C-alpha cells in the first residue's frame, strides 16, 4: 500500500440503533476500526462487529470502564491504534461524501499531521446543516495526539505539527432532540462530579449546561465565575457573556 494507513476510533455506550447509518457511511474508507465500548447493556458491540463484517473493514473491540471522563476514554481508544493515522467520530455521526474522503486519504492525507474538517452539528428535517463549525478530526499517530478535558474534549496540536483543513468531506451529527436532552443531564452530572477541577473554559460549560437544564440562578452564578477567570479564552468569554444575558432575561421575565 503506497498511502499511509488510517483507523477510525469510536467510543460508545448503548448506541446499537446508530451503528447501521454510521457504518454504511464509512464503507471502504478505513483500514481498521478501533471500537471502545464503555459499558453497553444493549446490542451495540454485536451490531458493530456485524456491520464491520458487512462493510469488509477489520475491527477490534475493546472495553473501557466509564469514569465520567471522555478524554480518558478517547485516549484509551487512541492507544489501541496501529495505523499511521487515526480519525475519531461518534456513533451518532456519519461521514459526508465518502468518495471525496477516499480521494483525500489516497492523495493528500500524508501532507499534514493534524486535519480539521467541517462538522454539521445540527441538521434540519431535510438533512441540511443549520449549525456548523470546524473540529479536529484526523491525527498522525507519530505526533502522539492526546485529548484534553473530561467533557467537551479536544486535541490541541503540539508546536511544529503540520495542521491543515479539508472541505471536500465533512461529518454530520444525527442527534435527536430526545438524545440531546438526555446528554444535558449526563453532561451536568459529569461537570458537577469534577467541579473542583474546572478552569475558565469548563466554568462556562458548567453554566451553559445549568442554563439548558433550567437552573437559571445557578447558571448565572457559574457564568459570573467563568467571566471572572483569567484563564478563559476570548471566544469562550464572549459566549459566557451571551449566556449570562440569557439568564438575566429569563430571571427578569419571572419578576
């Protein structure tokens, strides 16, 4: 094989219903799938093995004890990778334009160590993106990529890492409103269990999760704490002010 090899890394829990769409979207795209289950009680693992066989992609199944820390689970998945590159997705994602992905993989992937791609975070009923941004997606494993933050995790490129953006393929997020509501409760529980570890960024996310769970007064307190921190990035400070205004507007309506 003349091109570098690439694995898809996945972490999952009780998402058997999401397996078919994701796996069909990646058919022929990866040399290996690293699948990490964090405690499923449904058919998630069996479905993943079944669909990997259907699309003809080798898969390795691993189990990770959930410790309310997404970065640890994702870093465990990266530790299992044996290929030159790795790409991460979630089970409720799907790959957009897989033929262009294959072309990029075969002709351009090797020219960068860290690839950012479009993320269609919210879709309308017709499947068109209504909220989109970019996210880090593909890493050269020799650069030792590591996820940071126990929630809303991400990988920051190290100095000297060659970073680039790809626009010919993208990731669609297929989360339903019911699943997003379930996530809010889970996220709030994780943040509260790590409350002593919050930096400015995560104080913002704590306030945001409180707001979205209807705990407006507590949300405002958390957001004010985030806004007072010196370690918060400018874009997160702006979002902090935005959500603090939302809180004030909600509280004013109740007066």
